[in-house]
C-alpha cells in the first residue's frame, strides 16, 4: 500500500498524540470555523479574533494582544493561533488574571456569578499553554486581582508598548472599569477592543461591561470608540480612534 511520505512522522506516534495533533492543527480550526459560520451564519469568539487580527493587519496597527480574564485559555489560545496565522512575530500576548477566579462579585440586580468562579491556577494555565504550543517568548502573564495588579509596576513593565487587540472577558462591571482605566494610555488609532459579555444581563445597559464602557466614554476625552462587530451570543467589539 502506498503511504504518502508526509505521514511518516505519525507512524510511531500513539493514537492519542495523533488525535491531539490533528485537533490542534491550524487547518482543522480553520475548517471548523468556516463550517460553523456557514452552518448558521454565526460569528464565534474565534471568528471575532480572526476579524480583529485581519483588521489590524490590513490597517498596520502595531501593538500587542492584551486579554483580561483567562480562565483555562480558550480565547487566549485562539489569539495565539491568529498571531501565528497573521505572522505577527512582533506581537506579544499579555494575559491578566487573578488565577483565583472572580473577586467578590458585589451587589447587582442580576448577580449570576460568585467569588472564586473560573479559578485556574497559574501553574495549570501554563501547562495548558505549553500543550497548545505556546513558546515562553510569545506571552507574558500578569497575576493578581486588577485593583492591585494594574499598578505602577505593571505600567512600567508595559512602558513603550501599544495595544493592537484587547479582549475583555472578566464578566464584572468593577473589573471592566479597572481594565479600561489601565489600557487607556496604550490605545492607538485602530486598536480593537472586544467585550465578550457586552450583552450580558439580558442586554441591560446599566450592568456589566456595557455600563463600564458607557462610563469610560463619559469620563475621558482622549479615546472615541466606534462600534465594530457583534459576535457569539453576548459579545461586541469596537474600534478606537484618538482625539487630537
Ligand atoms: C469567564 S472567565 C474568562 C474566560 C476565558 N476568556 C475563556 O476563553 O474561557 C473570567 C475570568 O476573569 C477573571 N477575572 C474577573 N475579574 C477579575 C479581576 N478583578 N481581577 C483578576 N481577574 C479577574 C477570572 O479569574 C476568570 O478567569
């Protein structure tokens, strides 16, 4: 039987490893994404990140990828795929998380969360990244609750860098406010901000990420945010423009 030469590396590999290689392969992800979109015309988180990376490529927006709210790295992994697909060797992937799950979730009309939800330790998270082929030079992690970790030392660590794509998936109004205050000075014309839970709480503008963005728009004049794309069940993205 003729077996193509390209399959030779798979001969001595355990089945489990072969399946994992195939599942993780870029072309498989691409095929699933295309089929998924064609099947019911939805744009998923992966689709959104693909659009965002293509947007910043077309528009030559230089900067890093910043994700706030990592849990087990699903969307961080998608961003890594896009970094490779669009050959953004210059782009560092920054992940910000407590690695202890959500903080105290406070009092809200529709409180659907609880403290400690989505906990995944830094060690567990790094094992996941390694299994997905992340190289240590491709990413940086900032550990801690945002009210403490988004501090002067983190600003110094980020000094001189810009944000091309920002992914906010930290669920809570309070967390999102802290994130927007932190990223403000790293935004440039064409930065994309994706809010994973923008339409949460049945779309209530008085809660969650939507409320945080409305307040951010009110309280500063440097950045204008232009609505870009809706995605998944609850997400929405924006393009940033700098005033003056
Ligand atoms: C829904 S999960 C993120 C899901 C992830 N993006 C994915 O693709 O599966 C929310 C994450 O936000 C983090 N988080 C929320 N508020 C935070 C805060 N104030 N400080 C640090 N981490 C926070 C939690 O630890 C949790 O990992």
